[in-house]
C-alpha cells in the first residue's frame, strides 16, 4: 500500500484549485508573489515549501491552508 507524501498532497491540491480557477502556473505565481517555476515544482512535489509560501499560495487561491493539506 502506497500513501502520498504531504508534498504530493499539497501539490496536487494546489494544482486542483488552480485549474478550478482557470489560471496558469505563471498567473498563480504572480498573484502569490513567488517565482513562476516555483509553482510547477510545488505541484510536482519537488520542493519542500515553507509555511510562509504555503500561506501566500493559499491566499492567492482564495482557500484556507488546511484545504491544501487534505487528501
């Protein structure tokens, strides 16, 4: 049985909410104030995100941080 890591869960949820809002990774990065490649790295679970950046991304998506951490 394989379980997803917290990075995979977070990244998948970022991608889900971003696509629901119909915005690109670059647009989300601009709104959140992070580098455009950073969003892709987050969505692919390649980057260990800080709490500050979690907050920025959640605010940019208009969701609570908790929404990005649920399976």
